[in-house]
């Protein structure tokens, strides 16, 4: 490591809630609070490795932006990693992902519960939800099983959907109508055990 000789903090001034203006030998640097605290950048502090401080500050500046993003646009850990890779160059992905997990900004269980309930409310069945969380979000299978086990298909809503489909295919004969409805519900991720009894009642 090459040491920075004769570098010293001449002044320190807070300019925003989480931002400080640091004067090092006449050069002004804007450092976030995390950087100031980690390197104890008080007046008179001698600087050993300025590059290390700047690199750390850049990383934590990115983390601050990333925190705001993930709060607005939640994602699974897998998809968030892809987002970071595409958005930022030369970034320490593992460090940032691990930091956000520790701070609970990234949480696959919480995300899976939210996404599963959203899909359920939009009329999707449990099989569809399982596959979506698995193939689209790459959530761990144990988490998926745990989340889906807590979901319940609303029989009243499902019944309304069957009636709506029966009306849509009203001009078809009994067997074609029944097959159309069954295939639609299977594509939506429902099991036959979820709907066959109600379907038979509605069509007969």
C-alpha cells in the first residue's frame, strides 16, 4: 500500500443530513456520514490512504441511492442482483447485497408474501403462484412452500370467476364449454380439486 504523505483534514463541515464537506490539504471532498465515522475524519486527522477513503465513500454513496430504490421498487434478491449488475459498473455486488440483507432492505420471505398475495388477489391459483416465485423470482423452495401454505383460495371469488367464464362460453355445447373453463383455470394455476365441484353445479 502506498501511503499518502502529509495529508491532513483541515476542516469538516456538515452540508446536508448525511453529507459532509471535508477539506484535505485544500482539496474539498463530499463524504457521507458512514465514511466520516469509519475513518474518524475530524480536523487534524492525518490521512494514510486517501484512495481507500474515496473508494469506500463511493461504495456507500451508491448504497444510499440503492436503499431508496429498493424501498420504491421491491425485488427478490436474485432479480435485484441482476438490476445492480446492469445499472452499476465495477461495483462490489456481494458486499452491497449482504449489507442490504443485514439492514433488512432485502428480504425474500417478506417479498414472496407480498408478491404471492398480490397474485392471489389478481385471481391466480396456488400452482401459478408457486411457479412464478420459483421461475420468475428465483425464491428458495422452502420459502415458497412456507408462503403458499399460508394462502387460501377464496371459494366465493373462484365461484364468480366460473360463472363469468360460463357466461362467456354460453354459446358452446356443454363439453366444449366445460373443457374451455377447465383449461383456463388450470392455466391460472388452480387445481381441479379447487373448482370441479362448483363447476359441475354451475354447468348443470
